[in-house]
């Protein structure tokens, strides 16, 4: 019986062995011996491989001992013990970590790997092989299914032998920026098993004409990444589409200059499509809606995609991410959003349409996109208010609506965005009141921005001083919103703040003690354009590279010196007094920008400024500084703005200023500086503005200004003591559009080459406003006008007045047709006013007074329709004053006063015996012509009447002798009677 039982058990055991297989038993055995089956010959291969590598941080320290399958990064086949995987990807993102070690492997990839016959996975990514070529022998690792050499600093030609890897499914060679391909990508078409290909960052320009046709032969390719490959040819069609299995296609950052290609619409499995940062153009095609599997679509940074968002695009119910920033998309988004809202299971998480030309209102259907995490619609032209339905987006993390034309009140439903992390509503036209209800539920809020950088306040924060918000802000930017008059106390628990920007907030307080005691370490503090007062303590703390702007307040006391970490410091337009601290250069050694203008600072310029070697902007104008300009400018080679105007500085300009080769703005006006201009300034070839007016400089105007400063926009030398001629080299300044050399002692002719100043023929735009720095005083429209830097691009002015210039006015000035102000007054100019001045159609101010000009006023001047200030007084002009157009408005007789022999309106002197016409009468040129015609007819009829009367009488006397005798007898009797009468008259007078 027991024997039978034993036989039965043996049969069962054999049965299990047959059905479950020997592998289970082997697996059980291997579980006990899993790490003890490394093959000796492959262990030696790995040791040889290791010895060829450099490993400065010891990442391969475990590669010793007998069992290579237990070494880090090595995997073996459980059954056979063969090495099948080598995974040596660098896990550290940065080359250097906090321990000071370099974790990148380097050196050489040993060909000993060829002896690993069953190696199917090789990952050497994120290392540094110093530009070495990818070894050709890798193409002989026939079992390889996975090869990742990305970001490993390989260089040179990619070996074509990689095309032999017929089993390869995954190939990533991206981010090896010194790599290229030769003879195209034909080798890739042999990789018939390839599912993933990433050649991002590799120069594929040699394959530019055939890359798409080649890759179209990959039958099972699922992901294709060809970003930043210098491809420029994107065929819009294909004879057939073979790679329909594509689910991910990334062709971003290339140079494609075409419309969106049609063959894309056949990729029905496509889930992610990235075409950003190319030069694609044209409208968004409706067939994009055929890609119903699409989850991510990125068309940003093309700058040429236009038209409206197709409504059919809203049918992509699987869409999770849509990015179309920096294009020219127009119209409203209502139909598109309405389409998305109709999806039963809408999945959209990111909607980024910023930097386009979208208009209209935000639709109420926006609130139906309940999975939305990121909504970025900034820098468009949206109007209207935020819809109340915004409160439905309870998952929303980022809301960017800045730089639109939106208006109205912030809806109360805004307070229901409980997941909101960052919100930017700035540069719109909001109004109304923001209360605690808008903010109290936003416990996740980290960034808040609202308002405009302008003085007009339209939003009021009505928040109790006792309220403590639940959020912890890192960034706050509130502009043109009333927070004041007190410093906002609801910030007193915001202990994580890094950036504080509160401009035009109507705060008339001092900086409170509780703010100083918060222990903040700020990256930016900007409370400019308020009425904050008091002294600034030195206890504020700042992080490395921080910025401070306290401009346009009422702060007083000495200049504060905070952390050495400060990069920019703006304290202009306050009441700071005393000297500039002598140790400013050592206390703030990292400064790049320093503006302490418009204060009450006194004393001299401290020598320690020489230590500010990274300084790019130094503005100390409008103070009471005295002494000379120091000699240390060679220590500040990167300075490009230097403004020391409106002080009491004396002495000469140091020659070392010429060592600042990047200087663009040199403004030294309104001081007591003297001497000749140093020749070292000729090295400042990048100057845009050179203003040394209202000083005591002497000598000749250097010719090197015209020879070495071709970028000059502004040249202002007025009110000095320069002598000599105007150098003709000035005419080389082809960008110059403000020239003021008035009130000097210049003589000679105005060079005719002034017609070459083509800057007066260019219309500058608001885009050029950034090319100007500081304000500028000019004489225009008969008075001194102070222009701000933001206005200077609009000014076109030539002022040569108050010199001793002679000769005729060059007619070449008429070619400067964008000229707005021309002042040649108080010179000794002679000759006629050039009739060609009628071409100066933009001219607003023309002052030629106090010269020796003669002749008539050209009638062509009536064409100057913008002319609103004219002064021709104290010349030798004659003739009739032109009438019509702008001359009708120039009714001040003093315009023509002095030695002129002029007549006509507005003078009371008559022309041609007629009283000059007055405003309201018909006195245009056409009326003058009509009056002249009437005179012709009048004298014609008088002459005809005289001729007729003369011959009617005299002709009769000649022809009729009887009439002639009677006529002369009658005349003799009349003469005799008159003689008798006169004789009697004089006889009576003699008796008396």
C-alpha cells in the first residue's frame, strides 16, 4: 500500500516537472545564487572597459571582486549569467555637486565591449567624453536594442555602422552639439526595429533635402525627436505616409519656412506634436482637428502663424496642452473655447495663447474647462472683464492675463481659485475694490501681480489692518493701486517674500519697524513713486544679485549702504543729503547700476567708485557735487551711461574717460567744466548721446567727433566758448537728429554738406526710445523745453544760433525733410531765404532772426503746414509777406519787426497802395490773382475810353476845317478873357 502511494507521488512529481518546466526549479535555485553566476571572461571585459574610463568621483568603485553581476550599473541574464545591460548614466544634473567632485565619466569607450555577445542595453548618457567620436565598433553589437549616448559630449561624424543594429529599438544621440552626419541619414533607414529616435541638437543639414523621405521608411517608429538640427526643408506633402505609428513628433527649433505640412494630418496615432521655434506661417488648418488622439500641440515661437483659432480645434477632446505663443493669431477665442466645453470629458490642462493679437471678451464657457491648470493669455488685446465662471477652475495654478486691454472689476469668484499659485493681472485697466474676500481662500498663492506703472489709481485695496492672509507670498507686484496711506500691514506675516514691488500705491508712511524686523532676505525691493519718508536704516538684508529702487519718494538723511550683494541701486528724486559715502565702492562692490540723481548730495565724487569695476550705469546728476572729475575711469571698462550733469563740477574732462570703449551716453552738461576736449574721447566710438552744454569748454570743435562717433544721435555743445569753423566732418554723423552748437563763438560758413545728415530724414519710432538716456533741454517754439528720454526719439532739431556764422544759408538744409526745429538766429548770415525751405514739411519752428538776410520771404513757406513758430525779425527782408495756410495764424507783428521792409498782413504797412487784408477777408493767393485780373481789365477799359475820346474830337478837327477854325477861335476868346481877368485881379491887389 505504501509502495503504491510512493509510486503515485513520483508520478505526480514527474507530471509537475513536465508541465511547469525545469525553469521553475532553476529559478528557485537561482534565487539562492542570483549574484554568483558572473562569467569570468565577461568580468575581465568589464575590467578592461573600466580601465579605459576616467572616474574622478569613484562611481565605479563597486567594480571589483568576482561577481560582476553585482556591480553598479551592470545587469546579467538570470538564466545564463551573460551581461546584458550596462547603465552608467550620470545621475547628477550638474557637473559639479556640493561635495566638489566631478561625477562625469570620461576617457575612452573600450572595444572590449564587443566580447559581451549578449549586450542589449548600453547607456552612457550625461557623461563627458571630451568630443571623442562615437566608436565605429558599436555598430557590431548585434544584440543591442537600447543605445543612449545623449549629453555625453561625443563629437565628430556619427558612424554609419550604427545602421547595422537591426535589433535596435531605442537610439538617443541628442545634445552632442559637435556632432554631424555625412552622406545623409540613409543608415537610419536600415534600423527596421527602431521605435524611438532622438537626434536632437545634431547638425543634420547635410541631410536637409532627404531627411523626411528617409525617416518615412521606419515602419514601427513611435517617437521621433529632431529638435535643433538645423533643418530648413519641411516638405508640405509626401507621396505616401509610412510612419503612421508615430505618437510623438518633435521638430522644434529648426529653420522651417513653410506652412504646416499636409502629411501631418495622416498621423492618426499622434499624441504629441511640437513644431515650436521655427518660421512656420499661414493660418491654422482645419484638418488639425483630424488628429483626434492629439494630447499636446506646441506651435509657439513661429511668429508667422495667423488667422483665427479654428472652431474645429475645439473638437480635440483628448487635448491636454495647447501652446501657440508668439504668433499672429487674431480674433476671439469664444468658438474655440465653446467647442472644448462641449467635450463630455474635457482634459485640457494647459492653454497658452500669449503674445498674439487675440481680441474680444473671455467667454463664460472658460469656466467649463475644469481640468485647467495653466491659463496664459497675456500680451494680447482681450477686452472686457474676467468672467464670473472663472471661479469654477478650482484646479487652476497659474493665471496670466497681463498686458491686455481688459477692464472692469475683479469678480468675487476670483476668490474661489483655491489652487492658484501665481496670478498676473498687470497692465490692464481694472477698477473697483479688492477686498479680503478676493484673497482669503487663496492659500496656495505665491505670486501676485496687478496694476500698471502709471500715476492714475483706479483700484483700491480695502483690507483690514488686522487681517492675516493664509498664503505665503514670494513675489508681490502692485502698481497704481491704492494701498496707502499706511504701509500695508497685511504683509507683516509674509515672511517668505523675495520680491516686493509697490509703485504708485499712495503710501505716505515711513517704513515700519515690523517690516524691518521680518528678517527678509530680498531679491528686489521697489517702492518707487510713493511718498515714503524718513531715514533708511542699514538693517535691510538682500540676497546675491539683488535690486533696490526707492526713487521718487521723500526719503532723507545720508545715503544708505546695505549688503555687498546689491546689483542695482536707484535712489533718485529723494531728499538724501550729505556727501556720497567715501567707501561706497567697497561697501557695494557688485553694483552694476547706480542712480542717485535729483537729491541734495554735496561734496566731491569719491575715489572708491574706482572699485565698482562691473558698473554699467552711473547717474549722479542734479545734485550739488563739486570738485573735479576723478581720474579712474579705466577701472570701469563696461560703463555705458555716465551722467554727471547739473552739478558744480569744475576742471577738465579727464582723458581716462576715453578708456570706456562701451560708453553710449556721456552727459556732463550744466557744470563749470572748462578746457579743450581731450583727444582720448575719440575712442568712445559707441556714443549715442554726447551732451556737454552749458559749461566753459573752449578750443575748436574736434573733427574726430564726426570721424569716430558714427552712432551719435544727439550732439549738444551749446553755451560754451568753442571757436573756429563748424567742421565738415560733422556731416558724417548719418544718425544725428539733434544738433545744438548754439551760443558759442563759431564763425565761417555753414557747411553745405549738412544735407548728408540723413538722421533728419528718418522717422524714429517708439521702438527706438530705449536708445536714449536722461532728459535734454532744447530751444524750440521760442522757449526752453525739457524733453524726457522717452520723448527724444520724436525730436529733430538743429540749433546754430548765437554764433558769428556768415555767408548764405545752404539750400541743402531743405533735404532734411523730417526737421522739426531750425534755429539760425543771431548770426551774420546773408543772402536770401532759400525757397527750397518749402520742402521742410515737418518744420514747426523756424528762427532766422537777427541776421543780414535780404530779399523777399519765399512764398513756398506757405507749404509748411506744421509751422507754429516763425521769427524773421531784424533782417533786411522786403516785399509782401506771404499769406495762406499757417501764415494766417502767425499774426504777431514782432515776427517781422526791425529793419525789414515788408508789407502785408499782419503789418499795417500797405502793399501797392492797398490796405493789407485782415483775418477773415479773402486774402489767399487765389484772391490776389483775382484782384490782379480785375486791374488788367480796369486799365484796359480806361485806355480804350481814352483812345475813343481822343480820336472822336481830334479826328473831327483834323478832317473838318470849318470845325477846326471855330474851335481855335473859341480857344482864343477864352484865353483873351482869362488874360483880362488876371490883369484886373493883380491891379487891385497892387492898390491895396
